[in-house]
C-alpha cells in the first residue's frame, strides 16, 4: 500500500529469470519517483523465490539500499 501513496509511477522491470529447480532468481530494476523528495529511483534488484508444490514458500529481495535511502531522503 505504501507504494501507491508514497511513489509516482513505481514499476518493477523484470530482466533475466534463472531456474534453479525449486528456486527462481529474477534480475530486475525498480523505477519511480518518490513523492516527498521528487527524486527518481532506478535501482537494480534481485528477487529470490522459493516454490514448493506450485506455491511460493519464501521471497527475498536484494536492492541497492544506498540509492533507495538517497531517493527517500534518509541519507
């Protein structure tokens, strides 16, 4: 919900998908403008999905936290 209220045009741009059996890794980018600061985000991210019996059992994201903090004005 925070994405809808704090960001303009927040988008996930999937890139490469890597199949590792029960684990799927996705390289992607997040883009958007943080409303409070007016700064634009264009951050590289990686999502790691674990699947069992056709259902997601865990999700982990890795993101350029320094860039995200800068855009949000936390630095």
